[in-house]
């Protein structure tokens, strides 16, 4: 008999979670203005709101926490991280920051000006927010296959080269600070970008003298998909694939709270020394000195170890197989999800799931509320609410896909937890035709509204 597969780790510590009643959950979500970000974590049974900073660290990472050097400048923890960053990504110049959006803030403060355009593949919320805050525009050049949930294209995160060249031709070089490749592409369903596409984007950008930066939050998961799906990479190690991926970039931003396997932290890397010096000044101004960047020494040390662990195939295989397990369960139940299954989350097609809820009543957010009421499971809207309003007209932008995301924290939940989530979502799906109305906004912020928006239920 063939031995069954098992996780490549054992559990050393657990935290209790508590099941509430439906009546309690209905009251809590009403009190929170129907915004799942406003829920207290002890009011959530299974928390799939985000995979950012919500995972479990290894015993080796906790050991590094105890070894952390808290010197203000030049700590041993920083030197350890510097060696790992240079070996992993191949970048000589880098700055630590407290999280990914801080890396974006430092870099964009130097490079992004009013009237600029930043092309890329489905920029994520904070990225687009930082661009639009500076009165610039993000231009989505993702391939069209990404917006067909049933299309099995293996690299739906790819940039459409024709769309990208249109942007390059339409704007003077000085108005395009860089092209941004997000790996994996969160907004299109956690979908990977192929090595072939990364190389082609670099070649096209070099032709127009445009730098290429990488949003590297889930770089290791992207490397895993390249190894599994792209011809010529099956025999290469994850570390070798990562090194090649970043060889085509002029710089990168990273939220280390994802593939860095830590609860806080970010990175900003670049090849150009003059750009580094400019960013160095911004880092000191916004984050802290260049060798700690808003982090404690212990956090730097834990991140160095996390980067070593996340680039091991054994870890990635277990991580992505768990996400795939939940996706397959939902497909078996007939629930419409983005396919092929992505690297860090399952994305449910809310328009197909709730056909009776009008688009202007936020069907993905409505689905998120219904799942929370049903079972205490917290997910995240990735549709009209997150797409926010057009910066010029201030009207809602309706994205091609109205998605509800279930992000799986790393090394945190068991397969039984995922079974629970699948059945809970099926229960909502079975009564979908009785859900005929959604939500109405009663207050929203000027930018990045989805974090703090308040709703009332439509009658």
C-alpha cells in the first residue's frame, strides 16, 4: 500500500478558537457596519481574511527571535538578513521596512510623480492606492485569460505584451517610472507569472528604456508554479528559479508578511546605487535607520530564516497543496471559483454565486457577510469595493471579476478546518437564490475605502 502524504512539520504550540452562535455573529457584524475588518478576532472562528502576517513561524524562526540584536545601527540581525537577501534575490542594495506598503511608500516617494502611468498586471490595492495618492495612474496590462474563471491558462498572472507596448508608445519615457510585475498576481486570483513572460517584459521594457520592478510578496509561490508548470524548470531548485526571476528586475518591493513567513516586515531592493541613496533618505524619514527600517532586530533575524525556509520545495509543496485541497472541495460542490487554483487563496466568483444581488450592491462583500453569519468564517472582498472609485469621476470602478477571497494563512489551519470552510460555503450556495439584496455604503474614506467602509443592509 502506498503511504499517504502528510505535512512536513509537527505542531509545537496551539491557540484556542471559539465557536459563536449565529445570533451573536449577526449582531457583531451589524455593529461593525458590515465590514469584516471591524470584527474582533475572538469573534471569528476561522480567519481567512488575509495571509499577510497571519501565519505560524517555525522553531528556527523563534530561535532567531531570541538571538535578535537590537542595536540601532549595524546589528548582527541586519547583517544576517543582508547576506540572505543578496543570496536569494541577487540584489546588492536593499532596505528593510516594516511592511510591503512601506516599501512602496519609500520607492514611490522617489519615483512616482503626478501624471505618471505605472503599467503592470492587476496592481493590488495598496499599490494602486500609493500610485493614485500621487495623482498618477495604474494601467492594468494583464492577459485577457485572467478574467475567465474557467480558462485553465497556467500563468494567468502574465502581462499582455501588446497592451504593455501600447502604454509605452502612448506616453513619453519620463512619464513611466517603471513597469511593475506582481508575482504571484493577487488581484487576478493568486495567479503566477511565467519565466518566459518575465523575460519578455524585461526585453520589451529595455527596448523603451523603462525599468522593471517586481512586487515580490509571493515570489516563492510563483517560483513553485514555474517549477511545476513551465517547460525546462522541473529539474531546477526553487532557489535557482528565484535567482533567475529576479535577474530580470531592476528592483523589487516585498511584503515579508507573506512568503517571508513572518508576522511583520518588508523589503525594498534595487540595483542602482543612486536610486538606493534617494530611497535611503526616504527610509530614514519614514521608517527608521537603514539597518532596521521600522523593525526590531529580532524581526530582521526571523525574516532571514523565513526566506531560507520559504524557498524550500518541501515547504511550498505542502503550502500550495493545502490551498488546492480547499479549491477542489469547492469545485466538487459546484461552487464557481477562479481556475486554475492559485497559490495562496481561493477566489469565488461572486457574480455567479449570487446572481440576484445587483452589482451596485456589492455582491462579493454580501457573500463575505453571509459566510460569516453562516459559520464564523472571515474572508475578504476583492471586487468593486476594493477596486474603489475612479480618481477622476469618483464613480465606482466595476472590475471584470467580482471576487470573494479565502486566503489561507501559512502553517496555521488543519485540513479539517478547510473541510469546515467548504461545507459552510456550500450551505450558503444552497440558499443563494434566496439572497436578493446586498449592501449600501453609509460612509467611505477618500482612498483605500475597503479597510474602513461602513454599510447598511439593503431591504
